[in-house]
C-alpha cells in the first residue's frame, strides 16, 4: 500500500537524517544517500522537499528561491541550508537537484546542472518550444547526465496497480484507453497566459499516461477544443474543454477528455479495454462514508486538489529518481518522454486549428 | 419503475385482447386500440410482437413473413393471423405496422404503408443511402403519415432517468458527453456485409443518443477506426473498434467509443458532464450479488445480449408509438432522426477515410 | 435473467389463454394447464392474479372476494369468472387455489380445499397460533394434499443467485448470515393489531430465509425489541425495531435486523459469510443513475414498495407452485416451513419477554 | 484529508527534532513538545514510535524493552535513547509514556507512571480483571494524572467522518448500529491463551465504538459464541465466531459480528441507522482498481493487516493524546472507557455462559 511505502520512507529517512551529526556515519551516508537541492520553494518545490525528506536514501541539503521568506520556510521545515542556484551548482555536497522553477528557466537549468555533473529531476515541461527541448536533450545526452521528467501519475499507487494488471496479462492486448481528467477549476489567468495552453499544460499529463499504457508510440492525433466554462479563457486564446483521439500504428486508440471545471472535485480516471477484459482505476474521495436518506445514497465528492490526490505519487516519484541515481540505473521517465508528450500537445493544437488528423514522426 | 410499467402493460393488454370475441366490446375496442401487424418474424420482429402484446392500447392482428414457420411461430405465440404484406396493406382492420424486414426493403415499405394510410414504426435505418432516405421522408411528409424510427435506447428506463435529471437542471448546461457502447461479440460476416459498416449499423444508436442528449445539432465529426479483434472484419471492409468526437456549434462535445468485442458483456454506459455536475447510467448485470474471497470482490458480468438489456426499452418504445398513434400526437422519434443519425455515420466514415474533421449541414 | 423468465411466461400464457375458445385445444390444455382460483382480491391477491396470468402452464379461472367491486376489477383485468369460495371449492374446473384472504381464515380454508382435493398455495402465515398450525398441517398430511406457503423471498432472482453461489461452494461452509430488512414505513394500526406483532408479521420472512440459507435448523433464539419510531406502536403492544441472533446446533449464526422505518426505501440485504469467502446481495434502486456535484455522488433511493421490489419473486413463486402441481413433485416450501418460521417468531417474542436465550425443539 | 494531516505531522516533527542539538531552541522546545518514552518495542510499540515521530508537538526521547535487539532497532530507527523502565520513570526529560508492554503489566505501570507525574497512554486493556481496573483508575484519579486508553478506531479518518455526519444531524437520532469486524486469521495460540478471550481481546474495540456512537450507555447485553474455524481455539477455551446485541435504556440497538477468519481481508465496517437516514463506512482495499472479464468485475481484497488498515488512526490517536497533554485538556478516551468496554466484554461472556440477557450498572 502507498501508505506503507510512505510511512516506511518516513521512518528510514528520519533515521538517516538524524545521524547527520555523527561523524562515524557520515562516510556511510555519503555512499548511500543522494544529497538533494530543490530549486524553487513554490508549491511544487515544497511537495518535492517533503518527498525528499520522506525518502530513505535521500537528504535534503539545500533550498534555493529568490524569495527569501519562501526559501526560509522550507529550510526551517526540513532543516536544510538556503543557497543560491549558483552556489548549489558548485556545491560538492549536492548530488542531485529538483528543478521547480518557472517553466521558462527549465531548459537552461537542466543544461547547467547536467554540465555540472548533477543528476536532474525537472518538473514538466522542459520547454514549451520543441526545438529548445531537443537542444536541451542533446546536451543531456552529450554530458551523459541523468534527467528525469516529473510525470507523477506514472507513480500513483492505483495507476501502478492498473499497469501491473496489464503487464500481468489480465486484460490481454491493450486496445482502447479512456482517460478522463477534469480539474475542479481553472488556474489563474496569469498562469494560463504562460502555460502554453491547455494541451501543453494539462493534457500533457494524459499524453504521457497514454504513451505509458499504450505500449507503442502514437501515430495520429485528432483533437477538438472549446471554451465552455469561462469566456475569459477564450480572451486568453486558450480552451477549457477538449477531447482527443490518439491512434497508434497498429490501430490502438486512446481518448482523452479534459475540462477545467468539475464541480465534484478532481476527476482522474483511467479505463483500459483489452482483448480479454478491461481494467479501470477509481477516483479518490474525501472519505469512504456514504449517507442514505430520502434523497438517495450519497458519497462525498472527490479530493479537490492535485497535491492531496497525488501525494503518494509525488513521494514514489522522488523515491524512484533517488533509486535510479543511487544505483546508476536509467530513470523511469526521461527527457525523451517530455519531448514526446510535447509533440502530442503540438499535434493536438494543430489538429484543432486545421481540422486535420495530424500524423506524427 | 420499468418493471411496473411492463407489468401494467401486461395486465391491461390481456384484458383487452381477452374480450376480442365479445361483440359488445368490439366497437369500443376499435376506438381505443391500435391494431397492429408486424412485418418480419425474425428476432426483432418477435421482440416487437411481444411489446405489442404487452401494451394496453394495442392488439396484434397479423404477422407477415416469407418463411412460413417463422410466421406461424409468432401467430401461435400471440394468437394472431398470418397474412402477406400485400394483404396487410389492404387490411381495413390494421391501423399500424412495425417494419422488421431486411434493411433494403425499409424505404419501399415505409412509402407503401404511408400511402395506404397506416401508421408506420420502422426499425432503423430507413436506408443506407442518404438520397433514398430523403426521398422516403418526402413521401411520408406528403402523405402526412406517421413514421417512428426504432431508436430504442431513448426509451430505456435508466437513460430516461438520466435525461430527466438533465432536463430538471441537476447538472446545469450539458458540456461533454461520453458514450461507451461495446458489444459482446461481432455479428456474422453475412450481417456485416450488408450492414453498411460499424458506423451505420452500431454507432448509429450512439449518434441518435448523442443528438437526444446534446440538445443541439452536431456541427463537426472526427472519427478514428481500426480492426483489432478479427482480421475477417478487415477483409469485409469494415472496422471493429472506433472512437468519434462530435462537436456542436456552441462547442459541446460528445465522444463515442465502440468495439465489437467486450469479454465482460454488453457494455452500455452514458456519462454527461455539465456546468454544475455530472450524471451517469450504470450497466446492467446478470444479478446483484457479489462474492468475496482471497482473490477479491467479484460481481457478475453484464447482461450479454441487447434484447435482454433493452427489453424494457423495446416495450416502452412500442408503447410510446401506440400512444402517439392513438392520440394523434407526434412520435418521439421521426424519419428526420433517422436521417440525421445516418448523416453523422456518413460523416464519420468520411472522416476516417480523409483524415479530415467533417462539417455537417 | 428474471426479466426474461417473466417475459417468457407472459408470452406463453397469453398464447394458451387465447386459445381458450378453441375446442380442439381444450383437452390438451386440461392436461397441461393448472386451472387457478384466487381467494381474495386484495393487494396480494392481485399480485398473484398477475403471476398466474404470466405463467405458461396456468390459467386463472376464477376470483372470489366478498367485496364485489374488488372481485370484478380482477375479473375484468384478467378475463376470469367471479365465483364464491364455496363455488370454487366445488368447481371441477379448478385444480389449485391461492389463498389471499385475511390471516384468521387461512387454516380453515387450507383444510377445506385440501379436503376438496385442490392444490393449495397460501400466503403466510397458516395461523398465528402454533397449535392451530399443527392441526392444519396434520389435515394436509392426512389428505396427502399439496400445500405451499408464500415465502416469496426464496424466489427472488438475486437471492436465488446468492443461494446458487453457496450451493456451488463459492464461499465454503456457511458460518454467519446477516439479514437486514427495513420497511419504508409502518403498516396501519389496524394491520398491526391483527398481525401478531413484528416478529410474526415482518421478521417471519427473515426467519424463513435464515432456515433456507443456514442449511440446518435453528437451535436457540436471542432477541431484542424496542419502539423507536412511533409511540403508537407501543400503545398497540408491538415493537418497531428488533434484532435477533439465531444459532444452530453446530454453532452457525444468523442475525436479523428489522425496523419499520427506513427513509431511504425498502432495504432488503443478505450477506453470508463462509469458511472460504462471503456472498452478498445488493438492494434494488429506483434507477441506475448517479448524479455528481459539489455535494458528492448520489444514487437514487431504494424501491419503496415490497410489491415492486419482489415482483419477479412473486412471479417465480407461482411458477414454481404450478410446476410442482403440474408435475406432482414436492413444493419448494411447505406447511412445515410456515410452522418452523412461526416457532422462531414465538421464540423471539419469548426471548424479549423473559430475557432468556430460548431453545427450540 | 487524513493523508494531509499525517504528512503535515511528518514535516513538522522532523523540523522540531532536527533542531534537537540547537541549545537556543531547547527552551522553546521544552514548552512546546511532549517528550515521550515508549515502554515495549514490540509491534504496537513500533507503531506508536512511528506515530510519535510523525507528530509535530512530540519528541521520542527513549525506548525501553527487555529484549535489547528490539529496543536497539527502535532507537536506531528514530534516533532515541535506550533506557530501562525504571530510568524512564525517573527521567526529568520525559513528559509522557506509551505503555506497549504485555497486558498483565499495564495496571502496575499505569499506577507507577501516574504517581511519577507522567502522562500515560496505555494500550487496552488496563487489565483483564474488572476489580484491578477499578483500583488502577482510582489511583489515576487520586494522582490527578492523565490516562488515555488506546482505542484507535475512534481516530480513523473514515469513522471520524461517519461520527461527524451523525453529530451534524445527517441521519437524525441514532437507532440501530451494525458493527462488522472480521480478522483475516486467528492470532497464535500463545496470544489467545493470555488474551482473556475473543470478547476481551477483539470485541472490546467494537464495544468501545458502540459506546462512542450510541451516545448513551449500554443497558443490556445478549451474546452468542461458537467455534467454527479451528478446533484448537475450542481447546483453548475460547470462541472464534460471535454475535452480540447491545441495547441502551432508551431502546437503541447495536449488533456486533466478529469472526477470526475472513478470507477477503481485514473487514471493518460500521453502519448506523437513524430516524432520518443511515450512514456507513466502507472497507479499505489494497488498491482502487477493478478488472472486468468473462468471470465478472473484480476489485482487490481488503487490506490484510490491522496496522496498515489503521495506520492513520494510530497517528491521529497519538496526536490527540499529545494535544491533550500539551494543552492540559481532557484526553478523548480515559480509563473509564477501558472499564466500560471491559464490563461489556464480561457481560457478553456471562450471557454466553448463562443464556441470559445481562443487565449492566
């Protein structure tokens, strides 16, 4: 269970960190622990700080943020240093960084830290521009650096159980996937302006899940997009309601349905239909109670926030990155995954704009 | 409840029919009862014979079928005459016919019986050719005849409850509809050959449901289609796995997912997402039990056959036709509904073939 | 599926009855059809009239009721004669009767009709007095008559599926049964006065289900009873809220929980825990839709009336009686089942009154 | 959400503990943090060590266990001292203890630590002997000491949500409670021998939940008990399958169903029926996936172990104790709750042995 995993991480990380002042243990720790810095102390930076703190084989050494109060809050919370990004790049006691800064800094920071010999975990996307992403991946390859992209859904315990069922052959060959992702409400206008639009900001997670579950690359993209929830989103040149059909070369389908507004909470469902059966993953509710009365039988709405919904996924994700870094094994997601998902987003935009089925590759 | 409705129908129809030999009641009966003939004693003809028999204000007077044994079986079952189609057309004691003959005879029979002054219920489709459908509808209009198309899903008790929830404002404005229709297995090759293909044969029901629930006409169609379950279907020039996105002028979406093979039964789901909430209709299982053991908690598979799944819908459908005929009110579905659904099917085929988003109207 | 069974019955019974005027068929019919009279045209009499009408091998010949309008309504509905009870007893064209008269007439009528050589279906209970029940059963045995008691739950399609799962070994040995039966509201005071109290009127059905599923006789009864919903029930000397523990000689348990008031509908659940697993049967709702909004996910309340909830069970029950009569095989329930259930009810009353665990047998 | 609560606790406790070596913070810490020792490093001791470590306002200072390896394992895990029970009693830097030693030491240790001025959290039961429990509670009262009993179910997030629904009036007045608690398997014979029997060891938790939810004391107890899963349990003089009916003075009922063997996992359900509706809490599964195939729709079995099932409850429980100690407010459970639950267990045993409904008080 994810709770066990999480709690286990908690206990073990406490143990290790607690010993930080014990010289006898330092050498052992050096060999065993991935020493982390978090770049950016915003919302997602705080999530990853927690995840690092709860991972056995990782230590949070430093936090960087231009806003001093934000950095201090994390430093106080987890007992780590405050350092500048430049200082972190040059720190010998840092093995890995988690880039949680604004999107337009990602590619530069990935390159800098790859060149500095640090393992890099970066929130998606690498960049909103495909060319820039390709250049960045090239640098990572040249440096033989480690780069993992933050597609946390792949690490959600329920989605992992669903993937395992597929891999175990429980449904035969995957044929048709249905992804339903609905946000409780739209992000602020400021965010939407710089997000690259709903396909690059929100659907990108579904594109990655689609690739993960289809087991082969997408060949064509068809997309439809509307503004139904708020004209302000139209004024920003974006959409709030989209549907996509992805088709692979062998004819497998994946449909994606997104909206920015679901009154019943953060709706995150996967259903995979195969030649021998089907597997689906349910939503997460606020609690497991049900009230019955003359109006019917009512269960609580869904968890309303992506951070509580995917808390275990974020912890598992960092844990997987740490494992890969510690063992020198490939990371479960790479820069290429970021590139492929962005290509699908670009194709979806193009399909909406041209009314064409867009071919990839 | 649909069971009550059905049972009610049962009792009342028995009463009326039982009185058939009583001359004192015959005049009353004539005024009150819609006297039916069924054309075609195949599977769907038998279903409608049952439905007529269980409807209060209807009497099954005659059955026609070129295969004598088939006609006799229905005649024995429901105590009606065997007559030829031509005899039925000329019968003064027939008010209405249900056309359950092969598709390529539908348009001709509709026209003949419309001209003969009979009310016509016809299984979809009117014809596989749009031009022929339009001509046929024109004849019906000229004759001011009654024509109802057999889209039985609109009469399913659960789908009616879902529609009522929408009409009652329970979910606000309809924004995105998800239709999932999966057949347990493909029909015989002979059927597929003459069916007009999956979009005109199977998806046509979803196109009609989409129009019914969207509340406005579809403006564009995007479709993807594959053969995943059986190469024989490819050899017949058809598909077995399709996904469609319909978009209305105001930007509402409806997605449709069909496959010819679902190991878990006849999968028939509707989910409608609106501005204030969502409403969905569950599948029908073989029974309501659940068995728990060390492998988990298991509920039975779905009903495996469209006739058992939609039995109540078929009964309600005929009952609605009878009401319209008896009261001289418009039928809930018309030839135009058949035409519109076929236009969507044609557009879907064209979208697959051209890789274009197809505009309607 | 129960719907199929029911519909099948419908079609076939219509056929037979329709042929009633055809002399060529009468002999055949005599041999094949159980010719019925219903005694009592009240609510349950009407239910059984419907059930007889929808059963292939049965014909409803006559109805009896002291209230002429009530008898006439059934006679009109199903096209049968109105006769007095005495006339029915002497009718050569009646094979079987369904006794749906007030409880205090049951035992006498059973004896009369048993002596008259008619097969007897009787609504529970035979009588509220154990001694009278025993005498009545003795007469039935002496006459070698057929007597089936109306415990319709044994014929509910879901409960039959649950029983089949047990018989198929799906849960190993039965160990603990949980029966939850909650009525939407209390019956009228007049009914309660003459019902013999909640244990003999309402719990009696659960006692029968318990015996059916336990697979061995009950050895001890412990019961608790309160008035929680309406002081008027206390004034009548009855209870509205009860819990019972039944224990068999081998130590198997069955608990029963009843209340006269459930705001969410007619609550009818069974859960059977066994050595290798568990099987449960869900409730029946008004429809299969679910509405989601900011208040949560809501499914409709339960069917609110025992006749709609158990409609299929009533039809199956009569069908089973007809089969037994037609084939000369034992009926699935007997007078002894009525006696045993009443003994459990009496023991429950005694347990409440004495604060003792009551031993049976 | 409970996950958030838990994670919050994690982060904050790390912060505080991390500062342990910083003299400037020690005074502040003294005032703010409850300094803990755990007596007993067995399974439940480890659970509470984790819970203390994840609670903001608590610090784990010491662990005691006669088995050195067990104590060392906890000390290593959480970075605390190893001390003897006697040393802990005399430690000025210990504010509170959690007694996780064998049952027969509980009462003595409670008294010792109450007299030493420490706040005491003790696993249930205080003692298996009612008289000893009463004496112990008297000492606690005389010393005006803080004593909280470990009934963790009251702190389960779902059960708290259910309790809140009741307190918010969602179901009106509580009338009938159904508690279903089934263990995956029986504990070892050694444990059963000294556990006081199923009612004092297992049902005791349900007795406490019953009192918590009924809102009034129990007036009478009826119990039935059998051995169905393993004759070895009979040889030990215990039962493995029990059902209990509790009745309050005003006539409210609570039934409890326990078995030592449920193949489908650790079954923990509550259903509360009230005058205006009902509220229930579902079980916890291994994951939220469902697999559909020709055998049906299967969800995973339940979590199989009480520690994973109630992990959040254990954390919340210690957090509540810490809050009470830090703020000098009453603890949510007390020695009296332990006494009352034990009285119910004794009454249940007596009911089984005598075949009587047992009155309390």
